[in-house]
């Protein structure tokens, strides 16, 4: 809910400096094999900052560690990281071209990919626990 709105605001309000930070983080994502999580976080925080909405900026600062952990999980689980990179690039281009509705829709799509990847992680974790058999339950009362 927050990031799609922030992307739309960023498309309307981003300064050249804001765009530079988002481009820099996207470029780092494209060339990184190490540090990709930090670059992904920087991309999303850059979009939140570029919205010039104080609530969104504060939100980004508060959830930085949550974003890092989510990116760590989804980056390792993504079936097609190239498609994820392409979607980040499309969000960036919509912001750069001042197309707020496109930025909102594309950011929603990007978040949907992450949500799907997290759902797979959870499902695979449950399946792995099921294969391991039931866990012992203590009856010390």
C-alpha cells in the first residue's frame, strides 16, 4: 500500500538528485553479486524518499531492517531474478518519465512478485517440516 503510492508521488516530485540515487541503486543491483540486498534496499528507500512525503520517508527509516530481511529471503528464492530486475527498471523508468499511474501499477507488480516468492518460502518450509516428521511435545506440567 505504501510503496505503490510512494512510487506515484516520486514520479511527480522526484528531483534530479532523487533520481540519481534511485538510478545508482538500480545500477548496483544489476551489477552486484555481493551487496545486492543493500542495493535493493537502497532502491526502495530511494523511492520512498523521492516521494517527498514525510510519512513515507519515516516509514522507510523505521522498516529498514524488515526490508533487508525480506529482500534477503526473496532474492534467494526468486525463480527469475532477471525478471525482478526488469521490473525494478520499469518502476525507475516510470518515475523518470513522470508517469505516476504507471509507477504505482509497476511497483504493485514488483511487490506481487516478492509476495509470491515469500509464499513459496513459507510453503516450502512447511513441506520440509512435514517431511521431518512430527516434533516432540513436552508434557512437563
